[in-house]
C-alpha cells in the first residue's frame, strides 16, 4: 500500500468532502480517502492506494466531483 497526499481548494462543507471522497474512492486501486477540511483555504486529502493510481486519474476524479481545484499531489 502507498499513500498520496492531495491539496484541494474549493471544498467548503461536508457535502464537498462527500463528493470528492466518492469520486476518489471510485478509482480502481484506491483503498481509503481521509479529508481534513479547511473551508476557507486548501483542504488536505490523504489517499491510500493498493495499486498504481496515476496523477491524471486523481485530477479527473477531483474535476468530476465538482468545482474544486487540485493544486498539489505529493507521493
């Protein structure tokens, strides 16, 4: 298993957390998603993966979730 840290702006409430978490969890290989919400800034999203997940897959999932911006991916 590996950990990926995402930094996402535009998340303002628990609904946002649910939308982003659901989209990320739908990616094959994602085991778990934990969000630390910062409603006025950049939220930290911790993604646990059990197989290879590309940066493009993560970006597409965040885009699909709503009006959020993935500003950083740390592996």
